[in-house]
C-alpha cells in the first residue's frame, strides 16, 4: 500500500518544489504571452523582414524539442562566457519555446476574422488601432482562448524540464526524496498527485471556458 | 568554437547513431500510441457503461501529467512494484502511454464533432450502432482528426528527447556526450542537432498541412 508517511515526512521538500514549479510556470506564462504576442504581430505585419523573422521563429522553435532550447541556454551560453542557473535556463527556455505556440494561436485567431471586416471598419473611418480594438480582437479572442489555455496547461507540465537542470522544481525535489527514501514508486505517486492538483483544475476550467465561448459565439 | 573538431568523423557517426535511435523509438511509439489511442478514443465515444468512464478517468490523469514523470515511472518506479523494463522498453512504453492518452482525446472529440442528427438519421434508416459508427461517423471524423494527430506525432518525436533522463542513447543524449569532450564543440553540435530535429518535424508538418488543405 501507499506509504503516506513519505509525503508527510517530506512535506516541506515537496512544497518547496511545488512552489517553484508554480513560480517558474507563472514567469514563463507571462513571458511567453508577451513574447508570443510580439511574434504574432510580426507574423501578420505588412513589413516583409518582420514577417520573415516571425515566421522563422515560429517554424523553427516549434519543430525542435524543448530540451534542446534549454540546452542552448544551459550549455550554449556558458561557451560564450555567460553562465545562468538551472532555474533561469529552464524558465527562459520554457518561455522561448511556448512563445512560438502562443504566437501561432494568436495569429490563427486574428486571421480567422474575415479581412472584409477590417476593410469595412477602415473605410468607415476607424484607425488601424481602433479597428483592432473594436472589431478584430473581440472576435479573435474567442478563437484564441481554447488553444491558448491548452498551451498554458502544456507549459505547467513542461516546467518539469527544470528537474533535468537542477532547477529546484517539483520534479527535482521528487528525485531528492526518492533517493533518500528508496521508495521510488510511492514518492513519485505524490509528485504526480501534486502535478494533477495544478493541471486538472486548469483543464477543467479550460473546457468550461471553451463551452461557454462556443455557446455565446 | 571548433567546427572542424566538433564535426569529426567519429562524432558525426556517434550523433547519427543517436538520431537513428530517436527515429526508431519515435516510429515504434507512434504506431503503438496510434493503435491504443484510436481504440480508447472510440470506446470513450461509444459511451459503453463503466468502460468509457474508467478509460475517461485514466486518460485525463495521464494527459495531465508531465511526460518526464511518466518516464520516471516506467523506468525508476515500476521495478519497485515488480515490473522491471529495460531502458529502450521503458522509453517506448512511457511515450506510447502518454501519447495514446493525447490521441485518445483527439479521436474522441473528432468523433463527437459529427452532428448527432447524422447518427439519428443513420439509426432510423435501419443501420445498427456499429454500422453507423463504421460507415458514417468514422470516415468523417477521421478527416478532422488527421491534422491534430500529425501534430501529436511531431510532439512525440520531440518528446523522445526527454528519454535522456533514463539515459536512452538517443540524439540529445549522444550530443551531450560529444559536447562534454570539448567545450568548443557546444554551439556547432547544438546547431546540428537542431537542424536534424527541424528537418524531420518540418517535413511532417508540411505533410499535415497538405492533407489539411486537401480534406479541409
């Protein structure tokens, strides 16, 4: 049977990892949203070089593993003389990686609003910013939210990559507890439970949101 | 930076061997997860009492866990409860179970997206439930599922890199060993590895896009 004492005896260690996992996820979430929005704007920009940069970023980053992105920060930067901690490398890597998916979701949302609407709004005398704010974005958001919330759930799960780089997250501390107690199975069951505490409510909320948007749209 | 040193004959062979393992593991896991995911997804769609509910709970649990943790389970934790697997099998089982849960959800929602009216019409025309699923729901649902399933395969190929934590000698693992020889190899090797992953995944995503345009 599951040995509850493993969890209660190492409660502090588990919580430290849990807190750092949340912390890294929140930083990477905010960062990837900001970066992803910028890249999305680049991708639909009418300036060609910007569009190339945006497209190259999305196509390249989306098609390489997250682990490789973090390696670039963790092994690549030190060879150029910059050394960052595992936590920073993991979180920044997560941000850079997720931004490509966020950018793609936002772009798809904006493109889903027919261009005739933009033209009509512009012809009615609205400025470009007004068109975006009052016509395009309110409609795009409904399309964007479901894929975006899925990306953020993936982000929380992907934050476990920090464990590979001694990033003091839940995965890392779980490993510490396992090597102390030798009860690997039980230790990881509690790690799994803590991840589910984060991801299941998020998944449920995402589903509800999606249903509500579908009904109102 | 030492490009010539990094790309020496032995290093390249070693990295290509890793790439071979990556592709092989991905291929086996893709086949297994596709079969397992399609079956569980269809069973969930058919709302068979008890079976569908149990599968639903299992799929939701697995889908919401990090793959890294699942690999830890298959390799480090399962021997604890009497199930010992080698590195290769652990990686394949872990990947297949996780991706099957993802594919199961794609299949279930793809089938559910077929309007209920069609099922009712088919049933009232005298088709049995199995005939309805087989002739009406599956052919249409399958078309909608192909693009997300291909992107799931791309994720799977990228996710094989996580097997580095159980020392599977795949692409990332081998490139890390080459980098450990000499600090100056870091950037050329990372660039090469990125290009290898990119070429395969980009080809897959182009194929998915073509299918999407053809069937969309």
